[in-house]
C-alpha cells in the first residue's frame, strides 16, 4: 500500500479547497463530518467565511434532527478553517495540506493560475485534484510543475446527497494518486468510480442518449414532450422523464454539455444534439429557473398537459400478426380479457384490426412485410410487456375506427395508453437501446469498468438500472435487433451498434458480467 493511500486512511488528513461556491461547500461539509481538517479559500475574500456559515448551518440542522451529536457538531466545525489564501495573497496557508481540491470556474486559464499558485506553496507529495466536469484533466495538468500528482475528483451537486465521485487520472497521473483519491472518497462516504480522461468522463458521457434521443423523437413529430416523459416514467421505470430532467437542469447547462461532448468526440453521431434545445435556449426558455422550458411552471409547479381521452370501443375484431410467441399470446390474452373479439386465422378478415409488435421497426414496414392493409394496422410496443403505460403506433393510413378500437381495448383494464405516429422503435425502444448502446461503447473504450459504469449511472443519474444492467434485463440480442432495424430503416449512423454489444449479443453473454450466459430474447 502506497504512503499516499495510507495517508488518506489516517485520521490527520488535511484537505485544502480552493473555491467556496456550492461545490466547494458540499465537499467541505462531507469532509469535516468524516474527520478531515478542511482549509477553505476563495478569490473573493468574504466567500470562504460565507461558505463556513453555510456548512455550519447544514451541520446544525443535522444536529437538530439527531443525526449528529453536539460533540460531533463542535468537532466538525473546529475542523473547518477559513483562510485568506488566494491569487493575491498566495496559498501559503495550504503548505501543510495532503490534498487540495480546486472547484473554481470552468475556464482553463483560471485553473492554470490556481495550479501555479498552489504548486508554489504545497509540498511535492501533496495531491492536487480538480473538480472539473468538462475540461480535460490532462490539459489542466499540462501547466503543472509536477503533472503526475494532478487528477480529477469530480463530485456532483448536491454533494452530501449525490454519493458518487468520479476519480480521473490524466495521461501522466501517477496510479498512486488515483488510488489515494479513491481511498479518500470512500472515507468521505462516497462511491468512487474510476474513469479515464475522456470527454464527459463517465456520468455526463453515459447520460447523452437520454436527452438527445428524446429531443429527436419530438423533432420528428413522433410524439409530444409529455408523451415521451410519460412513457419513460410509467413504462420504462425512470424516476423522471427526459424533458422534465432538461427543465430541472436548465438548458443553459444541458445544451452546452450536449454540444461540448458532441464536438469533443469529433461529431460522433451517437451524441448529436437536436435543434429544439438550441432553439428554446435562444428564446430564454431554460426550464424551472426561468418559469418555462419544455413545460410551464405556474407558481413553480410543473403544468402537465392532460392525457389522451380513451375512446369508446367499437365492434371490430382483432387479428394478431407475426411476432414473438410470448408477445403474441400476451396481446391475445389482453384482447380477450377486455372483451374484444379475436380472429385466429392465418390471415385477417377485411374488417379486422391488425396488430403488429415490432422491435426497432415501424408500423408501415410491418404492414408491407406481412402483406397487411396499412389502413387497419396498429403496432403495440412489447419491450416491457403490457406492464405500466402502453404505447400504440399508427401507420400514416391507419383508420380512425381501428385506432380507437385498439386504444379502447388497451385501456380497458385501467392502463394508461399513449398513441404515437409511425417511428422505428416506438419511444421506449429507441431510448432504451440508445442508452444501452452508449453504455456499451463506454465499456468498449475502457473509460470505466462495467461495474463502475452501472454504479455511476444509477447513483449519478438516478436511472432504474445502469446501461449494461438495463441491456441485460431487456436482452442484448433484443437491443441489437432494435438498433440494427433502426439503422437500416433510417440510415442514421447514430444507431450503429457498439462492438461490445454485437460481440456479447452474438455470444449470448451478459453485457455487465461477460462470463454470465443469458437466455436469448
């Protein structure tokens, strides 16, 4: 075990923090609670004192709730020291620090200036960490006298609640420095995930598909903003829909990250943003912070448009087309339970609603391939079975009577139903496949281990499963099938499957734990 790692485990660790904004305050709070001495500094002289008062207030709340004793509160506050260190006075107060974390503005020249000041003051074995979320750790370290001691230590806001931290080594960062920061993160009560120095690191990189694919679906006229959010929450199991998340984060932040990662990856199609976010950003519709984004927020509460009204059922019979046997049986059972009439012949009658259940394809293509009348075809998404919200898709020619009959049958047991226009992959299929594919590409590039990819996304983004575990749950072969069909139908390289996915789907093994065999979807 290196001396640096042992020092991070010891009780006498001293941590310097440059930048007393919201991130610096959060790091300071978890550090003093963990028994670490913290020295605070900021370019604005009074900011460090304000930060101490903020942290003290948060700790007193915990004491009031009984999660900290009076003795623990006083000890934690004693470990939080305000200094006058800064660009004008120098960083001599940090001379005894074992680690210094800079949490200053995301501008390379500012970080280089802080780094130069720190290196003039701290010892040669002091670790210098950056909380950058968007800049290259290697580029920051390039200005250092000892670049091997510079690493990324990226926390998420609010730090005390988001119990994950990315630890990023630059091109020349010493492995012992990375291991020491991993140890320190664990001591602070956070789950460390190790990532390579690539655009977006791990969490921001893995989150690209959730927003960009949702924006594309809406811009194609397939579904509304509320449709997409409802499907992803009520069918796919996400805590928040993609447009709700964009409104919460703010387009001034989200769109900039979308464009940054897209350009840093030299226009990789998988990360391509859509025009809708740029357009709304230009209009000042940032989200909750501006009172309107993709939704309106009267009195600070999201105004969700009403769901579609369920039509009255007609008397049309239903014929279920070719597809997965389990899916076919589930749809047939649903129709019977709803009191609908089923046709069982090899071909539908001229009056029947023709139900198809594609993966990655659209309703029109299914009608043409199966030789069905497109005016009578309705597609049903079976990615998550018939649990939760159900999605049905129309061809451009689907008759209103066929549409209403199937909508009524799908909703007969009280289930919510979303009706969308024709699209390869519905809503959930497109978004889940894109999320899994980006996760697979991160694994393929060795940005992080499969376990860290999953943990980072679950903790940092709040997904119900990490992308590789999500792919295993849906089935790697099925995800591959969806992506291949979407790419073939659209010609868009954004849907090309990752080699990590292709190989593991072909071998029939897990995306997350490759030695584990999986049942074919």
